[in-house]
């Protein structure tokens, strides 16, 4: 059986934010490898993992005091939600 993936385009900063704040929801080895590869732009996620990652990033976002991180997480969460809703 093959896994179904959703490919999401992410910048290196967005990938780092996911690895920093929601890495424990990234359980798939392919997704981990994609996120760790600085040259890879399209990251493969299992569909169920996206909502878990959004939830954790939202938790961090709601407690954020750094303006740069606030803007980055806001944009990243919206980006992931868009892919989640339109799959």
C-alpha cells in the first residue's frame, strides 16, 4: 500500500518553523527528509498530519511575542489551511 501525500510549497524559513515547533507531528520519514532538505521546495505531507501541524503552530502563534515569528507563523498557518481545505 502506498501513502497518499499532499505536496505543499514551503520556503526554508517555513520548513524550519515546522521542524522547530511541530516536529513531533511529522512522523513520516519522507516528510522529515523533505523538510530537512534545504533545496527541496515541494514538501510531501500525509493529509492527517497537516491539521496536527496547524494546531501546534496555532498554539505557538497565540503565545508569540516576536513580531517576525508572529508574521511568519500567521502566513504559514494560512498557507497550510488553504492546502488542507482544497485537497
